[in-house]
């Protein structure tokens, strides 16, 4: 293999490995398919099932968002695409092997872990990251055994982004509402028996700095099973914040919805969701399990980047909670053999081209797309433009030269077979998908998920 000089004949397909079959992986494949070049794409995922966060992140009561998988399914069925589920990069294949068999490798592995708060008591039993909780209720095989103490009556959710809203809403919904979703059976049973009465979502800055979007916020005021509470004084944005966000449509609408919440009279529903602002967590209190979270009250100050920062006032407030969900953002993880920017949780890159370090030399033939490229922000569709950008870089570049014969597609199959890897291909996935949907039809649900790898392989 020589690097950086593209001599592959135009008559032969450009072989691309895409690692990660979530939205960014699928949009990468789609952009390659539509490029007008002859391509042959192998799409790998460490889990048997494709669709990444659409299956394991998007809330189970947001089925409409999940319907994007119909487009991904079309990509999977394209004869130029092969799916390799249950194949883990770093365990079953390494970078040298990929670079030996593909002209380019695109990592679209997302941001699988959570950002720690770094405060005392954070890891007490009863304190979970929203990332884990979401993966648990969505039936991610690695989180099926998570202990979620739903005997808690009071829950604190730290962070006011859309994930914070998702987990608060799921905790607030009634047994009947949850039964209509494709939530994993273990989570459905546990949530239907939940003792939760009050969920308090807490933001460290003010309402004008909250990260959630208006549709998701509004939904909190429309729940059958929970009243919404805000404190009028807390949802009034301060003048300096208003000046910073002037003209931002989402924030303006968010503030209108919050002001409307402040006028609502509680209907006496079984559960309550309260939104609080200007409070930073400083300590989780408890001995054997979390009992409360101590917060410092903040004020806002303009910062050097033109935004608003939270500054502690030295006043404290303790909120009781027997379950705490830390929902302060996802975080990317380092991958074997690849550079990593641990502070940002991304692989350093220039428009998707992987670099040895920020501003450093390129790693030829290796690219990134999605959250591992730009960090955990944006909605599913944001990954489309992101992946298209990466594919534009890839198509403009000199790619890896492959030794004659190494471009045979079957070599990868042989290598995986030799290693005893149980590959889930498109046909096998479609069979599993059909079995889940059929089980769902019988139960009046969108699907009944098979959660463990064994249950998946049983199909
Ligand atoms: P996010 O939008 O970045 O929100 C994270 C929240 O955590 C922010 O309120 C942030 O406050 C707070 N935070 C961060 N560090 C903190 C700390 N040390 N102490 C206290 N609070 C802290 O992240 P996310 O909710 O995980 O969502 C990730 C992405 O997925 C977002 O782009 C989101 O819109 C998207 N998403 C979309 C949907 C949907 O469309 N329905 C659903 C779920 C997720 P600061 O602003 O002060 O940092």
C-alpha cells in the first residue's frame, strides 16, 4: 500500500468502508451513492442492528422522527452497499486492515459516552447519565441490566437540552402512553411501576440560554399525566441575555412558551415537571444512594465570546432527589489507532479529513462524519450536510492505493469468517426488523424490540 497517490482506475469502483451505521454513516453512504462515481460501500456497525441513535437515542414516543429509517433502508438495499452488523472496529478489524482493503475509511461512530460533571457524589447509586438511561429504555443491548431506581419519588434532571426534555417526558408519561411506544419491554415494565411524582429539570444558565427547541418544550405542557411548573421570576430573561439572543427565533419562541407555562394553573395531574434556571450542581448528597443535589445559585455575565456565562453567587439550594439524571451532553470516545482530541471529544479533522492533531498532518484515506467530527450537536438531519461535506472532501482527494487483488470485496468476508465473527448482513437485519414489527402489530405497538444479542440472533 502506498499512500496519497490515487491511481485506482475510474472504471473500478471506489471502495469505501463506513464505520458506524447511524445517521452520519447512512448520510455518508447516501452522498457517495449519489456522487456519480462508481462506488462500493461496506457499512460496519459494532451492534447487530443498524440506525444508531435513531434506534437507541431518539425517544420511543417520537416515532415520527424514527421514520427516517425508511430512507436508510433504501440505502441498505442498494446493491452497491453491504451491511456488516456485529463487527466492531478495533476488535474484529483494525485500521491497517481497513486501509489495505479500502481506498477510504470514514468513521461515523458518534459520541457514545457522557460528559462528566466532575463533582462530589456524582457516581452515587441513583445518579445516572441520561445517556445510559436513554440507552436502557431504548433497548440497547449493553444497557439492558442498568439499575434504574424507579422507587424514587423525586427526580432531578441536570441540563436543559432536548435529551433532558426527552428523559423528563418519558418519566412523566402514564403506563398507557408508554405502552404505545417501542420502548424495550424491561423498561416499559419498570416505568409502568414507577413511583416518580416530581421531576425537576435544572439549567445552570437562564431561560434564554436553554438548549432545548420549542416543539420539545411545548410538548412538556401538553402531557396527559403531568402538570408543568415554572417560577415566573426565573423564566423572565434578563436584559443582557435578551440583547445577546435578539432575533433568535427558537429562543424567542422558547421564552414565549415559558411565559405561557407561568400562567398555567396546575390541573392536579399525578405527576409534575418543574423547570428551574440559574442553578449549578456542586455536590450530590447521600450515603448509600443519592438523596439530594446541592446547587449554587448563579447570575449571568457577558463573556468574551459574546455569550452569557453563569457565575456563582455563593448562595446555595438543595433539591431532594432519589434519582438524578445528568443530561449535560454526550461525549466522543477515542478509537484504537486514531488521533483524538480528549477535551472536545472529537477526532481532529479538517472538513472531515482526519488530522494527526488539530492543525497537524493528514492521516491519508481516513475521514470522519457526524458527532465524532463536529461534537454532539444538532438534530438528525444536521448529519446530512455534515456527511456531504466529508464526502466532498473525500472525492476531491488522492486516496489510498490498494495492492492488486486487495480490492476484492470478498477478502473482508473471508477475514471476518476466519476470525469467527458472526456478521449480520442486510438480509439478516431485515428479517430481525420484520420479526420485531410483527410482534409489535400483535401488541398494538410500533415494534417489540429484541434487546440482547442472543435474542437478535435467535431470529
Ligand atoms: P445539549 O443540547 O448540548 O444540552 C446540554 C445541557 O447541559 C445544556 O443545558 C448545558 O448548559 C448543560 N450543561 C453542560 N455542562 C453542564 C454542567 N457542567 N453543569 C450543568 N449543566 C451543564 O445536549 P443534549 O441535550 O444531550 O442534546 C444533544 C443534541 O441532540 C442536541 O443538539 C439536541 O438538540 C439533539 N437532540 C434532539 C432531539 C430532538 O430533536 N427531539 C432530541 C434529543 C436530542 P450550557 O448551555 O450552560 O452549557
